[in-house]
C-alpha cells in the first residue's frame, strides 16, 4: 500500500469525505483484470464492535460450474495429487489500509499474502482480509490487489465491511 501515490490516497479521501456514507452492505468494486487495482469504501460505524473487511467474489447464484471455477481460481480448499487437502489461497496479494477519518490516523496498514476463502453465500465467496475492532466514527478502507488473477479475471469482485461474528 505504501507504493500507492500520495495524491491517489488524498483524492480517495477527499472523494469519500464528500460522498454519502456507505452502508455495511455496500461493496466497492475491485478489478480482477489489472494488477494494482484499488478499491476504496467509506463506512460510518455506529456501534463499537468487531468488523470484518472482506474480499467478495461474485458468480451467478445457480451456476455450479462457475462457482467451482471461481472456488478453484480463488484458491479454495481442495485435494491435491497425494489425496491431502490444501488451500493455496488467491494467486495474488492484497494490501489493506484502514484509516480513521475523524481522528486522522491509520488504524491498520498490512499485506495479506494469498487471501484464503473464509465463507460463502448464494452467488458469492468471501475471503476475510482482516477483523478489526472499530469505535463509532467514519473510516476509509482501501484495498490494493497485486499480482495476476488470470484464472478468475472475468468474475466480479469487491470489498465489503460487515460485522464480524
């Protein structure tokens, strides 16, 4: 994340400060086509609690072939040639920055190597990037994806923030 130009970070924060606040159900699109793609989302936290920042991969809900292809491409748990299971994670790395807008401080700045799938729903697979305890306030979440996602580049992906359970 440190390689993101300072002007881009400032622009993202300026846009976030003047745009409507995001709801927890909102998703910021993240391109799987281009390495270095950045997604940013601003959230207003009302309740002090633990929250999960997730990378969401979307597929057509009733398309089991698409789900399987996405599961494999995102590095989901599967047996290897020896019969043991392995979970390699995504073929790329992610840089995550959580910025407290009200206190003007970075809460978290980290690299996640090959994010692994953590949960799923109808039409979506989730990889939890971080679980963080947040106080009430406004936060800017920025995620940068580095590396190839060639096997799954035609799928939609995004970044979301939800209450952690």
